[in-house]
C-alpha cells in the first residue's frame, strides 16, 4: 500500500522523534517541531508512538491513497477535504481506496501533522525516518516531498472498518485541540543563558518587556526574531560550544535567533537564553509575522511545567488507546 504525491505543498517532510544521541558525530536531533501534536496524531489512528507523520508547513500537499486508510490531522487547523467532503481535525477519518486528499492552507499556526494508520514504511537513517533538511539525512536524502514521490504505508493491524457504502467516514469522537495548540500569543518561557549577563541592561529589559515578530526567513533550523535590536556590554570572542533546540543566540546583527528542531550541535554566537522545552512546540507554531513575547522563569519552574504537560499528555494518550480498544482497534 502506498500514497502518491500529486502536489507537495509548501514544505512537507516526514518527521518522528528524531535522532537523539548522535551529537558526537555532528548529527542533530531534528524530528517533529510540535512533538505533542505529532504524538497525538499517531495516537488517534492507533499507531505506536514512534511512527513518522507528515509535517506540513503553512500549505499542505495533495495526496492519493492507493487503498483504504485511516488518517488523522493535528497541529495547526488545516483545510482538508476529499472531493467535496471536509475532514474534521483532531479526529480519525477513514478514506476509501483511491481517495485524493487535498490539504490547503492554515488560517492560524504554522505546522500540521498527518498520521496514517500503519505509518510510513521507508528506510530509517540512524534509527529515524525524520527528514533533516539541513544535514540531508532521511528518506530521499532528507528532502521535502516532491511531485511524483510514492511513500509506502506499513501494516495497519486489526481495525473495525466503517460502512463500505460511505465514501468518507469520520470517527464519532475526537480531541479538543485547545490545551495542545496555542491559538493566542501567550508569552514563551525563557531561561537565562550562559551569556545573559553580557547583555546590556536595556537589552535585558527588552527581552522582559518587548514584543518581537517571527522573521520571514525562519525555518526548521531557527526562528529569527525581528523588531528589537539587542546589544552586548562589550564584544565577545567565543569558541564554538554545544547548542540545542531552544537555544537563543545573538548574532552580530543584534537580532536574536532561536534554534529549532534542526539546530546544529555547536554554535559560536553568544547564548543569551534558552526556551523552556515545554514551550518549544508553541514557538514552532508561530508563523512568520506572528508576534512573540517572553516570560522569564527559573529552571525549576520550567521542569515542573514540562513534567505537568507530560503527565497530561500521557493521560490523554492512555484515554485515546482505551477508546480505540473499545472501537475494536488494536495497535498498528
């Protein structure tokens, strides 16, 4: 079974949990930008949590499914239809064989996730199916989807099929996206970085009080912050040191950047802050032009908030698995 790419969308890539543990050989983690949305998309179709999904950026692809398939869309609300039938988000949907799924734009947010039951059956690289555009790792050397691509789909396992007379069938239940998708411009949690004290007082205050906007050249490697220029107390000469997703650096332009999923493993710019891991998915959903402001917090507070989110996410994943079991669906 496979899915064919009729239109690739703006930037559509296979993403899973990424490649942790390879920084020593210069390979970053990569993986899904909005991890909770990716995990919940897989859960809705009964996949194990580590299956790859399609991460669609701003404008989704058009895909043709060779056989009947269950899909789910999470993350940013995206226009989705098969023929003249609109598909609900955050809900498992059954598409009959030969269906053409058209994914359009996103009114808000930046990234949507398309999971298919059985996952995508492509060859892993360093234990992951994630496409790393920067390092050129993954399926087809880590590039984005192109017209004519064919992606095999894995074994779906036991599942209760809907009425075969229906062209498209949506599950009678779904998830409330509000706790998992940030529709408002709530502040992003920022911890002080190792070079925070090197910022002058005015720049420190700007990071506390000012609004920035996501730059037009932001991507999976970094989100660039426009609107406010920051300055150091004195020039710094630094050797490269470890970097990771969420690291806020200050290049010579004075416009801060935040490293994202495809962050390089080292960087030579001053590290003025670190986005709390709990808020990285929210930053990943800010599109170019969106406003962003920051709230400062301690490491202890960031750890407590991350633990609370993981508990809530774990409870929701368990609930979804129980509902699927009641519906006669086993794990793919």
